[in-house]
C-alpha cells in the first residue's frame, strides 16, 4: 500500500458541508453500510479482499456525494485500487498494488505525482509497552 500526494489541497470545511448536504435521509443506512465495511477491513487477510472492500467504500461515498471517485477521475488505468483520504479528492490517496515498488512509484511519477510513500514508511507500528495501572501517558 502506498500514500500518494496529489498536491490538491481541498478545503475540509467545504468537503464536510458538501457531505452533510447529501446525508439527510440516507444517513442511518449509509453509516451502517460503511461501519460494516470498516469491520470487514479489520479482518481482511488478503490484498484482494482489502481492495474489494475499499472499492466498495469508495463507490458508496461516490454515489452519496454524487461525485466520481479519484480512480475514475485520474487513475482509470491503474491496476490496483485507489481510496480517497481526507476531503474527497484531497491531498492524499491510498493506493494498493500487487506490482513492485518500482512499477508502482513509476506509474504515479509518470503522472506527475512524485511523492509516493510506502505504507511501512508512513505508518509506524505501535510499540507494546506495559504501564502501571493509573499511569498517565505522555
């Protein structure tokens, strides 16, 4: 998985207002669907399952907001899946890939996206530390 910087800072407040304007009657059903997908993501064991779930999540959000997905707009020929992060179409996307790092980074670089950060570089695994009960975490 890779985080790709798109360089298109979106106004988060405007994104949230647009989202809220579309939520009215479908809110409970939407929250239930997205919560179910999130729970399933936590239990995925294969890249294919993860891609299927994030693709479904993107489609639901796309339909709700009546906006195309980032993949439809910018990466229709990409072999993996693309998940918008932050405000729809914002600074970063999450890209999955079954190809090599060189092939994946090269694909995005050819489109002018030179900041492609592998998941392992961006996300630090939490260290397991035991603390006495009642201790304050700093």
